[in-house]
């Protein structure tokens, strides 16, 4: 679970680099960064609870949403896409 301070820190850092400003929470790169933080935060939960299939479904939905947002950014601005992938440490 992300705290409000962690979320505002992510929005401030990613929003100033890729968005329109420090308060830009709706742009695709900021949403991708927030989803990545939530996905990474669930790693500990799934190592402790291997048979939590209901939360696993939510995780898969978040991954799918992040994938579609990444596809949108890639189609519109390839340079921003490659920089965002590098910044977040994603596999591509």
C-alpha cells in the first residue's frame, strides 16, 4: 500500500520530467509510474501469500492497464517511451 506522501513524491518526480508539472496526475507517464510502484509493492504480499488468487487477479489487471498505457505512450512519443522505460527500470 502506498502512502499519500509516496504518491505525491512519484507525481512530483515523474510529473516534472514527463508531464505538464508537479501536479499532473492524469498524464500517461505519471499513471504508469504509479502503477509500477503499486505492482512492485505487491511483491512482498505474494511471497508471503502464494495462494491469494483474488489479489493475483487485481495484479494482472494492473499489469494489463500499465501495458496499454505503455503502448499509448510508445505510439505517441517514442523518445519519451524509451526514457520512461529506462527511468522506471522496466524490462524493455
